[in-house]
C-alpha cells in the first residue's frame, strides 16, 4: 500500500477533519477488506505525490463518444441543468446517460481509486459539463464558470476526481490546470478566500509549478482537487468533460450531497461493486 501524503494545514477543517478522514479509511478497510490490484500503484502514487497525473490512452475513445452523443441529445431536448454563454451542464448523469454508468464503475478506474485510498472507496458525485469559448475575464464569468479561477475544493482533505475529456484539449480550450504538490504544500492565508487569480497563485508557487493537463479523447487526467486547480478558460472551441469523484466519506461530510443512482441500477451491480455506491442518493426516478 502507498504511504498516504496528507497535511492538516492543507485541509479546510484542519486536524479534526484529518482525524475523521483517517477513521473513514479504517472503517472501510474493516468493512470491505484491502484486496487491491497493485498494477495501478504507480498511477495512484503519482497522484499521491504530485496531486495530479495524466494517463495516456486509458480508455477506448468510442466509449466517450457515446457520452458526448448522449449529452447532445439531452441538450436538444432542452433538459440541461445549467446553460449560459460559458457553461452547459447535465443534471445527475447517472440517471440520464447510460454510457456514463459503465465508465463510473469501470474496473480500471476502481482499482486506481483503491490503490490511492488503500481501501475500497465510493463515488460521491458525477458531472457532465461543456465549457465554451469566451473573451470575458475569468472573474466575470457567472456560475460554474468561476471554476476558471484557482480554488481548493472543500469535499475532503484527500480525494480524487477522474477527468475524461470528450474533446481533444490543448491550451486554448480549457485544460485541467493544477499547482503541483499544492495538496500538501499551502501558504499562510490560503483559506482566507475561495477564488484566486492566476497571477496571485503564480507569484506564490512559481509558473513552473503550474501544470496544464492537455490531452486527447481517451486519455485520463486525475487530480486531488483539495490542491489548487482550475479549468483554464476556453478561448477557442469548446471542451466537454466527464468528471467522476471518489472519496471515503460523503462529500463535505453530508449524506445529502452527491450524485444519484437508480435503485435498479444499484441492484444490478455485482456485489463487489455495490460498496462503490455507498454515498450515492438512490432514486427510483
């Protein structure tokens, strides 16, 4: 098992949150065991050390093309959760996109997550979102567009997001951008506000510490978004992104937050995968 890197001073809830996090890992180890495929240890270790990694050619692009097609169908039906000049978002993809389900519970994704947490974790949320080109300054983009500013998520002191690009992504159309090792190295006053401009973060960490995770459809980007990160603003084209969150406790320690899954879909999961849906709100609709 990897040696978990975690720093109480980098957690929003400091020592108390770290203790609760460690207890959650022990609880899941005791409940579900620690049978882990070490084939994915290097990927998990890279995220543990640096906060992010990029796995090339991880998944068949055709599986992601299906997700993008379902996104467009939902948009055409006028059923998007959110739609403005910068962001289009689907509500609860596990309820509305059949192609998302198999990716969220993909065997390789699960094994990477198990290696990272040293236990069987669970899905806490799934997002399917498109970002479109704009000339607006980051601080003026409304709603979900504020993710174009650097921030540290409050979900947990240590968790991961799996990012699947549904478009090829270069520096012009919104790569996931991360401050290397900022999940374990933060500055005094980092939690004095939630959103930070690029120049502010660059002046503290240095531009060389900022990693833009460009990639093609089929690549997998992973990040512990308790560290400083953003989706760089799209200036050309667009970027559609599927994000899958894994943790060892409900997001922000609340049972009411997170994605939804149909009861029949939960029931259809193999027994060894049912723990992965522990924190999903199960719905009959």
